[in-house]
């Protein structure tokens, strides 16, 4: 039954992808404003529905102004979960642009892929600045990698220079976001074994992980907590802004013992 469920889900995802890619391919050469994110948001929302990822939104994302969203990171599944409720371009590692399907769909959502090679630094900087010049928002996973979600890893403070120094000519506000894993396949995410069924980190191989998750009957449940905005205009140092945002994100994480208390 699990195999048939996985095949059916991947079939639905393929149909959804064809529709979105076709539309975006026609649109992006002519327009890259905020409405160019509508079809990608539809794809993210549809992907969550297909794979049974339930997103519980706590508080609310800031909308109607250009902003930088900063979040912790557990899995490739965070992308549709977060991308289904906020509008903007993700910033991701350069090698992800070569991933099957995920890399291409990222390009359709105007994801900015940043290579860690020194010779590619200028191109990455220009790609980010173009998104900001177009008046669009950015979504950054500030840990620079993913974890099992039991704690928030240290943030990369260099990323916060985008809020203080950017082509818009003024500091951009930052909204910290906490992604907490609550359940996987109907089980409370209180053990490493359960968490790793959703989290994709360390040296895990992508295709087997996607296939196994697609087999689950009940998918996963995640909580996305939007914290109060940090106005970068009030900071003169990116490290201070980074530390405050880290404390917001880490403070909002639902830990295994809290999940046990909820389940009791």
C-alpha cells in the first residue's frame, strides 16, 4: 500500500509541476515582480497537500513590504511548507541548482543559488541584489545547513549584511521564523528516529528519503512561528542583529519534552 501511495503522490506532483513550470516559463522572461510568485506558491501549497505536510501558522508573516525572512532549517520539505505561506525568493546553496526537480523548481521561484567558491562570489552577490532591486523579499535559512530540528544551529552572521547593506539604499526589516517539527506519520516527533523521517541532514541520500516519506499515510505536521520584526535600521552591527534573530528563533523552537507534554 505504501508503494502505491508513493507512486500516486509522485504522479500528482509531476502533473502539478508541468502546469506550474509551463506557466512560469512563459511569464518570467517578461515579469519578475511580486505576482510572479503566485504560481510557485501554488506549487508549494499543492506539494504540501500531496505529501500530507500540514502547516500550522503561529502569529503571522509580514506582508505588503519588502522584508528578509530568516528561519532555521530541517529538510527540503521546509521549502514547500514555508513557501506556501510567504512570498519571496529563497537563498540556497549553489549545488542545489543541479538537484533533480528541486533545483529546477527553485529557479522557477527565482531562488538565488549561492556558490561557496570564491570565484563565484561576485555572481552570487549580483543575483541577490537583483532580487532586492526588483522590490522582492528574501527567505534565508540562516544556519547555512539543516539539522534534525532538536536545536537551532549557530547562524551565519554574514547573511545579515543583506539587511544593512543592500541596493535599495535603506536597511531592510528582518522577520525571524521558527520551524518546529511536531509529528511524522502520526507520531509525535520526540525521538531522533522519528525526526529523521522528516529531517534531511548530515550525509543522508535524497531520493531514498523522499521515497520513504512519500510512502507514509499521514505525512508530517510542522508549526511555523513568525516572530516580531527586527528593524535593521536600529542596528549598526550585523552580528548584533544576527544574535537577536537567533535568540528569537531558538526561543520559539518546540522541543521534544514540550511535544510529550502536549501529547499527554
